[in-house]
C-alpha cells in the first residue's frame, strides 16, 4: 500500500477519534475550510463552523459514550485528490442506565480528500447509514 493511501486512512481515523472524543479543534483540523459533512437524518454541516457545531451536537447526544470503527478501506489517489470508501460501525453504551456496548449504527463512508500543504484533508464526507431511522435527538 502506498504512503498516500495509508495517510488517507490515518486522516479518517483521526476524524473518527476526534468526533468520538468531542474534540472540535482536532476534528476541524482534518477538514478543508470549505468542507461539507452529510449524513441523511442528521443533515449537512458546512465549513469549519458547521463541523464545530456537529462535534458539539454529537458530544451532547452521545455523552461521550460512542466509538466509531471503520473497515474495508478502499482508497483511490489521483495526484492531490483522493477518494476513500469504507464501512462504519458505531458502538454506543449508556453505563448509567445499565446499557452495555452495542452496535448503535452501521453504514458506509464516501469521502473526498485533497492534499493541502502536504497533508490530506477531507473536503466532502457522505455517510450512508443502513438504517436511516436515527435517534430523534439528532433531528432538528
């Protein structure tokens, strides 16, 4: 696997971990300034301000009790652009109410990236969930 492909996968892993931790600064760092993040039931969040809003909402709803895992990564690189496709499994829990870890969502990512100043950044992220019936807490 080429270094570019590994770097793209690493960038996506940084996205997952920052979102799970509710770390808005680290989350924004993996996106371009003009980025768009879209997930059917949650809507679209644009640019760094929108990504910060997404991070805040996710942290409020999950209470920090969520982990995203990804698998089956396919990366296509063409110069300074790349496309990543992979599967998503969301693990969530609610320890206070005796709910242990369980699959809280599954689907796939389609991600477009660009290389900026030698670093891969996410320009467009589309999340396609298997079950579009997300928790009502996410709906506007």
